[in-house]
C-alpha cells in the first residue's frame, strides 16, 4: 500500500488489484467507523427524542483477520466532512430533523462502502468476509430505514409544528 501512495505522490497512475482496492476501502471504512464511534456520544447527547438517541448507535465490524491482515485505518475524509457537518447542526441547535438528516448522510456513505466491500469480497472468493460485511450492510440499511420512519412519523411532524424563530421573537 505504501508503494501505491508513493506512486500517487510521484504523479504516476497506480494499477491496483481488486484485493488492494478492497483492503484500501476496508481501511477507509475502518477509520470512518472509528470517527463515528467517537462522535456518537455528542450526537446522542444533542438529540432531543429518545428513539433517535438509541437509533444512532452502530458497531465496528472488522474483516482484516479474514484477509490475514492487521487492522489498520486510512484517514476517511468523507466521514470527517460528514461529521463536521453534523457538528455544525449540534452547535446551531438545529433540532432532531437536522440530526436525522446528518445521520442518514452517514448511513448512506456506509451503505455505499459496505455494498462495494461485499461485492468485492465475493469476487475475491472471501465468502466469510462477504457474509460479515453483508450483515453490517443490512444493519446500516435497517438503521437508515429506522431513521426514515422516525423522521416521517414523529420528528419532522413535531418540528414542522414548532413556530419559526422569527415568530417566537416577535
């Protein structure tokens, strides 16, 4: 992997094997999950609705061992950006609807990453890894669905009925 980074730095295009691409994406989502785990207490504390607090929690899945690799992470810039955006919602006290939107952006990123990893693991003949990743993918999809249901049935309805800030200050 270091060779790949060096060739990128030198301006040359690197040709990765699917295994290298898989391990690189796995390192990326590994870091993303670590960032998310560190951010979750802030999000849960900022949430006003009890169901949102419990629905945000996710766990970290590791499949490096199946590939005979030591777990490692690669800084996930996408998750960093998504979490910074979520942090802005918390600082602005934007409410649970905004927190759900931020959480769903994270879920969609995870769904895309895990979906690719499942497909690649199967192509590489790593069914055990694919099964673990698919379980995580299913959990991410279920969390997204739960957030959607919560937003549509309770949160968005409640927040749509709150007076606007300009109305409150008059």
